[in-house]
């Protein structure tokens, strides 16, 4: 089938990304796993452009002992033990879990351990600090559909925001999305929150791509304001549907040649690229789900889904996550019906909840935002455990980003992305004390030297200060 | 429950007549008075005739005052939120509902938020439900460094919100002021000085005219005109402000009205403080002060209070390079009077002030950071902002203070806590709003009998 001829492109590229990731991990961890994952295209740079060059930093085998553990998957262990070595979680258990010889023991008494916090919706690097026009690289607002752009090509790795997200938010992974000016804004990129000279050095190995889409007010305002389509919500859908039809037609063509936009759209229709859909209103989300059925793709998550609570049952049924704020409201018309109980109502209906930031400040407090959303639900009479709430900012985010096999929970074999908190992470009074990424210590609040300083900050007022 | 239902009804009717103040005593609660001290366990607060008459441990409840058992709860003064837009907008992005700034207005300093404030805007009820009982409301600078005049309000569920109209002038200096003034800080400083001098001239003319017969000055339509317009032709080519704007600056120039100046950069803060050498009467408040910690001693020496953001830690602009969450703590340690406000994202509403304050407590445990004690942090969102606004009897529980009480289900600075009941001037307030109604409507999604539109 012609389509399969084409699939030798991006589809194979996807396979090779996974292959590289697995071999990369194996190499980094010193394991000598089977070579079964090696794919023919693994060395073909053209099939996997801008490949991740991230390699984990050195760590020491470590045992976190005595802390309360939230494993991210709904589990809670008092006085627990987390073992990690060679970049991976080795074991998680109660105080009976034996500590192998040679492990550095860290006393976590009175402290808490969670998986690394994951923000599914960030623009760090694409809208970096300082927020000056020269840095505004998040919206290619020149056409209502720009599936051809890739967020990674805008990321400024020197954005000081990455270090704040690490030190105050315990953020270990984050998805950088194009902005919401366009119906189809382009590809996202998932990063490990490590300082790097290059974006490739931050790219999460093996993370699948997603494409950003946007419902509602933004696309129609941006383009309608220029007297062109779309200027209405019906225009939004018409342009989307026309574009999906173009992609389908392109996929049927013989040797269609390279087309960056179509490659991304085809990746979505083939199920290899997820959809992260900015969409506030319940009615529009329901329409998007029908559009996804019409063209045969899956929405990974609705972002800013302030009205998700109105269709929690539909979202649960479609297995779509809702990435929401705890309590943002009212700043635009489609945010008017936002309520603080949104996450809780979703959770209560069995839908997948993710707390996201979309904000360089909010990313520093996802734990607090989750705690607020939980408390509002508990006041409604819902039973929402602390352990489940930690999942809203760890495993559920990873799931909607397609990286849940690798990170998002503390399970043997997963990446050792771990936060040791100096108190209950759902309390305003707690802060990350130590943060490991792939088993490497990347932040330590007690050690001023373990506080990354971006190039931009060097020699500037406040350099190296606590932030 | 009966009480809740009563409130629901009153919320809908929104107080055609003002709700009545009730005498009340709350006993057995943890009480934070808001004055900077630590919370007091098992304490009592008594409100009579809309005023606090006692707060603390060992307080006797006067006979005849109804008692509410506050065991397990916290009682505090209401939050005082500074520099808000409460009542000036319904939806920021719906321009027809947004009265925050006036880009195309011919006026600047004369702009006055008081008649624009709408107590029925949802921000009122959301903030009230979050324990905010008082606020300063500030216009945004639209086309001039002079944003206009802010007001102090209470958040009671009635139409009588404005407690002090034209409480202060708001001026944008720093980067934004520079752009508004024509492209540079040089221009914003020239503009501000010129404006204050114009106000001074006007002030002087006004005084002169009070001893000069100007009754004969007539305009064409035979209405008497403002004498300040007459006989000053030599100034006409040199006037940048409209007469209305210049007149509006006279009280600020005299120090009868506060002048809020927004500056972030350390050098801009010093330049603002230096203005008082030229205009000694200015009653200045510095708003912003992201880099204040670098010049904390100079600010302290000036005696000028500061309204600062709690959690800025990014070099969001070149005037905020030294931003750190320790800014407020370091300023307080240097002896500066600091209130927390300022909202840097769509998510940081006035009702999240306790969360911001709580963060300033948490950073005390991070080596290198300077935070606040619990009492200092809570004062920074209650009595301190009230005092800066010149309303020393608000945001505090002490004899004679306004009877603004919030009963919380836990530590008010903790993110899991929320108000259970709220009183303003002794009047218990409805906590229902658009959000709570939506919450209840969608508690169940069962529409097998009738659509949700029939649930209310």
C-alpha cells in the first residue's frame, strides 16, 4: 500500500526513537540488555532529526529511608524505602526492604518522597524569561494550521525558568507546547529538566511527539481579526476538517515526497503522535471527540479544560485526560464557568485528571495546586486520597504524554526521577529538598552549589541567589 | 443548613436593603489577630455593633451575645487585598466588560474607579468566599503613566462597596511607565515632574484666586468658569495635562492623597525615593519593588511602605533581574513595612493571598532564603496592607477594629483550608456564587429525567 511506502518515513522514525531510547538507557545504565530493540533506521539521522543527545548524569546507588512514599500510582508507604541505582528505580517498599551493600543511605525521616513532578503544559524555553518580544517564540501565528512547526526549534535552553521549576516545583519532565494561536500549532517536545547547552541535550529519550491543537476563542480571534478564516467556531472546525482531509489524501498518494505539515498530521492519524488539545468548553470538547472519530485519531488530553466537569462521564468513556488548573477562572469568556472543584468532579467520575501550569510561575507550585483541587473536592464530600492526588501531577501526566512506561511512578525499572520533599508535598509549608533525574542529583536545597544558574544570569544582579 | 439556605436567598436578592450586623462571640477557636503575633489557641473573639470588642485568650463573653463554638476552627480578620481589579471587570478579555484601563481616554490622573466598581461582579463573591473582606481597587495605566485614582472597598454583599474613593493616585514608572511616557525612563521622569509642577501651579493659582475677585469672569454661555482657566494664558502652550488631570494631582502633591508608584528595579526605587527631595509632601507607597532587597536599607530609611509580590523569582524583565522569593523577607528584616499583593498570572487571584503568604513561611526552611514568620506572613495580607492604605482599623482583631471575621476550617495559610463563614462589619456574608451553583448543578451528571438546566 502506498501509505505504507510513506510510513517508512515518520513511522520508522518513531520506531527508531524508541530504539535509541532503549539502547540509550541501557548504555547509560551500564546494563547489557539484549540488542533486540535495534532498528535498521537507528543510525539514519534524516529519519530522526534533532535526536535526543541527553544522557543521564552520574549518580550513586541511593537508598531513601524512613520517608512517607507516594509512588505516583496511587500507593502510599509509611516509613518506606526507595532504592535506585544506575539511573533506575531498583525497589520500593516498606522498612523491611533490604538495602543492598554500597548504597548511599539518606535519612528521610519526617520527609516525603514522590516521583519527579511532570508538567504536561509548559512554554518554558519558547516563552522564556526575560519575557521580551525578542523571546516570543511560542506561536507561529501566521497561518491557522502550522503542523509543520516543532516547538523544540524555539526552545532556549538558557531560560532561567527551568531551574525555578526544578528547585521549587520538583519538576523533572515537562512538555513544551506551541501556543494556542493556531488550530494546529505544531509538534510538542518533551524535555528532561536538566540544564543543557542544546535542546537536544534536554530531549526526553524515547518520548513520542504530540501535536498541539486549539479550540475556541484564540484561533478565531487571531485569524478573524485579520479578516480571514477562521473567524468563528464553525470556521475552526471547517479548517480543521479540511486539513485532516488533506492529510488523508496525502497519505494515499504515491511517493508524496517530504511535507513537514503532512508528516505530522499523518503521524497523528497513524496513532504515533498524540493530540494535546487546548479546549475550554465542554460542548467544544465533545465536538472535538466526534472530529477525532471522524478522522480516526485519539485525543491524548484536553488542556485548560475548565468545563471538563460538565462532561466528566464522556471524557471517562473516551479515555481522554483533562489537564486543568486548580482554580484559574474568568480571564476570558470560555473560562467563565471554571470552578475549583473541576478536578475533583473529574476524579470522582473516574476520568483521568492532570494538573498543568501553562505558566512559568505556576509550574513551581503544581503540588500546591493539586492540593487545593483536592481540598475543594473533599469539601464536596468526595474521598480523594493524597496518593491519588500525587498521581495527578506524575503518572497521569506521563500517561497523557506517552512516557508512562518510563517515568511518572516509583516502580522498579523506571527512570529514577525522584523528589525528596522536606514535608508533605500537599502542604504549602513544604519544599523540594533534593531532586534526582535519572538517578543523578540535580538539586539539593542544602547545597548552594546544587542550584543551576543559566548563562543569562551570570554576572547579573541576583546571580546564584536562592530563587 | 437552614442558615445556609437563608444566605442563598439573600445572595440572589443581593441585599436590596443592607444586611444587619449581628453581635457574635466565637469561642474555642485558634485565633490569629493579624497584627504579626502568633496564633492563639482556644481563644475568643467578640463582635458587637459591627466592631471587635475583644480578641484573645481568657476573654469573657458579655451577657446577651450569641456564642458560636469555634472548636477546631480558626478565626482571623478578613484578608485585605491590595492592588486588585475587583469589581472593574467581569471577563478581562471581554473588553466591553473590562473597566480596568482606558487606552483611548483623554484623561489620566483624573480617572477614578469609584463609580465604575460593580459589587455584583463575580470576582467580588469569589474573593469574599476566599476570605477577602477589604481591598484596594486600582485602575491600570492605559495611555499615560497616570493610571488614575484607586479606591478602598469592602466586599460586603450590598451596593455600598466603596469605603474610600480616590484613596490614592497610581503612577507607572519603570519599564512600562517609560514606554507609556514616550519610550524611556527619562521621559517618564520628566512627565511626572512636569505634572506635579502643573499641579503645583494650579494649586497656587487656586489659592491666589481665593483672595482675588473672580466673580466677573464669565464664559460665553454665561456660566461661571473655573477661575483657574482665566488669566493664565502664558501657560497655555506649556501644559501637558488637561485641567481635570492636573487638578486631580493636587491632593497627591499636597500629601493629602497617597501616591502609589510602581517601580521594580533597584535604581528605579532609589529614583522614586529621591522624588521626595523635590516634592517633600508626597505620601508615597512603592508598588512592585522586585529588586527592593538590594536597596532595603534605603527604603527602610525613607519610611516608605512597599506593596510587593510574594513569589517573584524570575528575571521576567530587565527591571526584575534580581527577583527572589526572599525579597519580602529581606525587606521586612531591614525594617520596611511590606504588604503582599500583585498577581503575576491568571491564576493568582486575591483569594490566593494566603497561599502566597504560606510560601513565604515555607522558604524559611530553605537555607539561604529569608521568609517570614507565620505571624508576619499573615499580617502581610491583613493588618499591614490595611495600615498602608490608611485603614488601621481593618485587617486586625482588636478592640475597636471593624468586625471583619473569617471562620476557617484550618490554618488559613494552608492550601487545603477554606473559609466556612465570613462577616464584614459584623454582617454575615453569603458565600454562594456562580461557581458554587455550577458545582452543585454538576455534582451529578444524571440527565435521564431532565437536563441539568432544570437543576438549581
